[in-house]
C-alpha cells in the first residue's frame, strides 16, 4: 500500500498540532525525548522520516489517542 502525499501531510500536521495542544515548543519536546530542536522541526516538516521509536515517544508525550494520528489513513 502506498502512502499518498496528502496522507503524509495530514499525519505530519497532526504531529505538529498535538505538540501545540500539549503546550510544548519544539525545543521542549526535543529535550524531553533526547533529541534536538532541529530534528523535531525536520520530522514535523517531513524532511526526515519518523522512526517508530521516536513516534512512540511523541505518542506518549502528547497523550493523544492513536486515531488522532492515524485518521489520515482511514478509507473514508
């Protein structure tokens, strides 16, 4: 199954929105998960691929249900 550009953009937008709703800056997120602010910026903009381990850290940090992130892939 191919991931469309639209799905990828929606997923990345959900990552950024979850961070904002959590009241965190990119720098704060980076500090909490042990990476750099520029890394978080590149992930949110799609410049680098998101590894599962990093996604799971963000998922726990942002405390959102899985559907929040994966609704981009629904068949609706």
